C-alpha cells in the first residue's frame, strides 16, 4: 500500500478500503493499473452482448462461446460465495456478470479486490439466471484499473449543480446523455468543417495571443509576455487576421477557433467559446445567408435523421423550413412596436426607451446604438423560427460595408433562432479610409463614455493591410456552442461545453 497519505483526499473510509484491495492486488502480483493489452480488448460491448444473445435460455446455453467485455463496475453484490455485478461500457449500456467459486478460475481476484467503480475485463459465456436475466457467467477476470473513490449514486445520479460541472467525469458517469451531447458536438463540428471544405474553403489558424484585441466589440483578457516584455490579448475574434489572409490571396478561408471574452457567465455566454468564421472573395452576404440555411438543414438531417425540419427546443418547435428576412428598422416597428414617428430621432427615441424602463438609453448615444438597445429589449426574444435581421446601422457595425442606397445602414445580417443570435455576417468593408474613420468613431465613443469597455480599438496594422487591396468579400461567423445547444435541445451553454467556466 502507498505510504504517503497525509492529504485529506486519502483519509476517508472508502479510500482506505480501496487501498486495502489495491494492496491485495500487489500481494497477488497483479498490477492494479496494467497497460492496454489484448486481454483487455472486448469482443462485445454491453449493448451488442444483450442484443446478440437475447435468444439464450436454459436449453441452448453453449459453454464454448467465449465473450470478453470490459467496463466499469456500477453495481456489485458480493456475499463471499458468489458475486453479481453490472458493468457499463462505451455503449452506455449495462450487462450483468456473475462470478462463482465453481465457474471463475481466479475467483479470489473479484472476491478480494474488486468493487463498484473499478474497470474490469471479464471472459465467459452467456446464460440466464433463475429470474430470467441475461448474464455473463465469468470464467476469468482481469483488473483493468482500480478505482479509489465510489461511482456516482446509481439511481438518482448527481443532483448538485456545482458538482456536475466541476467534476464533469462524474457527471458523465452518472448520466450517459452528457457524453452523448459532447459526441454530438464533435459530430456537428465535423459537419461544419466538411461543409466548408467541400465548398473549397481553406482552413487556416490565426494567433490566439494578439497585440491588439480586435475583430469584435468585447472586453478582452490581458496577459503578459515575459520574453517580449509586453502585454498581449487573448483573441476575441479571428476576423481581422483572416481578412489579412484574404488580402494575401486565400480567397476562401475559414477557421474553427477558440475565442476569449472577459464577460459574464450565463445560460448563453462562456468566457471561452468556439466559433467558426469564414470569408469568401467576390461573394455577398445574401449568398452566405443561403449557405447558412443549407448548413443548418444538413446538420438537422445528420443529427436528427429525418427531413421534417421541425426541431424541438424546450417547449418550442422550430420550423427550419421557415426562414425569414426582416430589415432591422422594420423589425423595431412591427415586432418591437416602436412608434414610427420617433424611431429616426435620437432624443425622442431615447426618451421613449427610458419611459419603457430601459435606463441605459440616453441622448448621448448615437441613433444606431439606441436601435440596438431597443432591439435587445423588444425584438430579439420574439424571433423563434429562423430569422435574418438585415440592414444594421453603421454605428454598431464597424467592420461592415455601407449600403449603397442608404449610408446610415450596412449590408449585414444576424441570424436569430429561439430568441438567440446564432450567426453574424456582412459584406466586408474594404475601403481603408472608411475603415479608419469607423475605428476612430469607436475610439471617440469610448472616450465619451468611460463605462464603455467593449468598443473596438484602432488597428493600424489592419488599415495598412487594407491599403494593399482587399477584394470585395462576404464574411460570416457562427457560434458553435449555441449551434450545439440548438440541435441538442439544451437550455444552458454549460451543457454543451466539456469544461465550462465556474465561479
């Protein structure tokens, strides 16, 4: 037995009992933590065992059948003379196993050293118990990994929310749907990647540690590079660097990326999140809206397996065959019920919003910002079926190209489903002078409002890149975490991230 156990982790009674069993393994010259080997490779999963041998009864037991299963013990009843247990494996199903003095060659191994939580490998043949339960009669057992703490309580699982997310492995062991959600996440990411690859987009990687926190309106995380003697910012978006690659000649480029924003944690926000951004020369945002619709339908078919396009989400049913496009101003009027006689004037609109209880609306904000506040308050949560909101104000779109007919607006969209934003795209601004002025407006706005810590900063490196000439292009970003939430019917972002941020 190990000798150094001064830490409280090693002082509880369960650990002491497990450590005694571990000591017995050592005395029997058995490694409690063997390397992977043929002896541990299964011939059947618990699921395939239950399906393939369902026909077994007392009249057709074949003792020559050799089956090996490997899994975690989730139930263990040991009365000394015989042992019944349940193991669970990668299939998330369980199989019953039976050990006895007469049938198990090395019976002392399970009797003296195994218990719930251990990962074991067992060889035997199928039979049915007197109660009619399909069971593996074990002829030989092998320890694959000795557990020193008990598995989660088998009937009710983990109830404490804090324990679930801080100890994700326990959450997964107690609730197999957690693992399935993470596997579905991986599948969705693969679908997105394959979708773009088949359209000849090139996947590239950009810096995570950046000199300037650019590409989006957000508060950054700041770190320090000791060798360079300078602060660096964790990437809040890959946009500007991907557009530099566009300028350099990669005309269809994307990145599945991790981004970091120093913001609050709630049901739809995590400081570390995943997105995909893709940029395409000579395309328009209208083409990208069509691409998004095709992508979402493809994910639906691959994940849910049918073509009805009726997606359940909480108490909602979302019709993925009903895609709408509504200009921003029209949405404020028809969905948000903002009076038309005040919607285009700063003072009347800010007064109206304050009368509605929206305290952050004030006359120092530009009109576009007031529109954004009104939209967040009165429109967003009402957008259930897929809705592209288009024609965003310049004030809140510092990287988007102006609309040719109305310079107050940009050629931009955001996609909303179930009251949440899932995607953002626009025709890219490639005029370096206009881009410089937009950056400067952001800087000036920040100077006027000390509490504004999310405005973009001046990025002269990007301006210089634009001066080399960027082709007309469209760009789109999709939040992967929210995308997974949508297609796995999860209300909280914590449920679709393996290790979410915790206080």
